[in-house]
């Protein structure tokens, strides 16, 4: 993506996608570890405070689960589902 300029909205969307992929992977890992053979159970978090790097810029993202969906919130107040 060198040479292209991303708008602030595109940066937020890209950061949200990266954070959702990370969170889904974490939830899947915790679910697999919490099978009936494990000794301890870990609770799956319902929210994450993450920072995504988009073209060298750090974008703070607050991610929360809303049922089966993820909602990403940004410092600007914008929310993406």
C-alpha cells in the first residue's frame, strides 16, 4: 500500500479489522483451552483495549462483544460494527 493515502475513516476501519481478527483468535484459543479436559477455566473477556499500527501510526481501539458481533470504538467517538 505504499504511495496511497488513507483517510482517517479508512485507517479506523483497517485498525478495527486487525483488532477483530486478533480478538477472534484469542476467543477461539480460550474456547479450545476450556474443553472438558482442562483443569482450570479461563473466562473469555467481553472487551479489549488494543492498539493497532496502521502505516506506522498507532490507533487505539476499544473493542467489545455485543452478542456475536464486535463493536470497535475510537478516540474520535466513532463506532464500527
